């Protein structure tokens, strides 16, 4: 099956189609129509015959605050950031042909270019295909319960380091 993957920004002429695609598939529409989020986000779409068949989106953010922890820093005091995958979807009839894996690899390639320390995402235990992809790509698994109004939801935070941090502190004249 022929498909291409493109990195899109809101300036792309087909952007309204991506918004419609996200809404149609109930992919947290606010990730694609909230200006505050869009500014820090990166979007890859997969196309077949010029039609959107899949997409992935990540948000670049400091590591920590989303989990109510102060921003993590490296040994030089520089803030560590992560590419947090917020949406990941392949249309049902195009699944199990490697498109999802290819989209995840786009984020893994992009994240170090953006200076991110890690790529992270969360999914429910029921998301078997996502589970398979994350294991295949070498993500570490951190199981966690999310407290929802509807009850506890067991899931996994998937984390993969994509960049080494220079931990060598500069020696001072007094050393
Ligand atoms: C997750 C998703 C994006 C994967 O897309 P995809 O194009 O089918 O992914 P790939 O073809 O690259 O890989 C799918 C892998 O899952 C495996 N898989 C599929 N269904 C599975 C199941 N029920 N149990 C275990 N593994 C399964 C496939 O064998 C394949 O692994 P392999 O390459 O080692 O053989 C797609 O299934 C999807 O959109 N699901 C609904 C939304 C979702 O769950 N999003 C992610 C979590 S929020």
C-alpha cells in the first residue's frame, strides 16, 4: 500500500481537513484547534491518494509539571523537555501495515532535533496495538492508575530517552 508521511503546520493548505479528521475520530479536538497548544506542537500526517489516513501529534513541554512535579533540570540547571504524544491514530482499514510504527519513528527522530530528552505517552491497557508498537520500539513501561470520575483506569506511561545529557560540570579555577 502506497502512503506518504508529511510534517504539517497550521499553514498547510489541507489543515482544515486534519482538523475535520481529528474531530471525526474524536481525537481530542482541542489539540488541534487550541492556539496555545498548536504553538508547542508537531503534527505528522499519513496520506494515501492525497487523503489523510493517519496522524500523530506531540506537544513539547517541560518534564515534570504535567505530573505535578517541579520542572526537571540537568546538572547545569537547564530545563529538560519531552515530546509528549497526545494523539496517535490510523484509520481502521489501513491498520497493521506499519503506518503507526512509521509515525512513532517520526516523533523519535524529531524529538532530539528539538532538544528533547525523552518521548512520552500514555495509553490504556486495552490499546493492544499501541502496546505492541511501544515494546517493539524499545519504550520503557511505567504502569499507573489514572483516577477518573468514572472510576480507576489502568494504563501505562511509555517513555523513551532520545538524547544524552552532558553531565560533565565545568571545573572551576579552585578545583
Ligand atoms: C495504535 C494504532 C495507531 C496502530 O496503528 P497501525 O498502523 O496498525 O500500527 P502498525 O501496523 O505499525 O503496528 C501495529 C502492531 O500492533 C500489533 N497488533 C495489532 N493488534 C494487536 C492485538 N490485538 N494484540 C497485540 N498486538 C496487536 C500488530 O501485530 C503490529 O505489531 P508488529 O508490527 O510487531 O506485527 C492503531 O491501531 C489505532 O489507531 N488504534 C486506535 C487508536 C489508539 O489506540 N491509539 C493509541 C493509543 S491512545
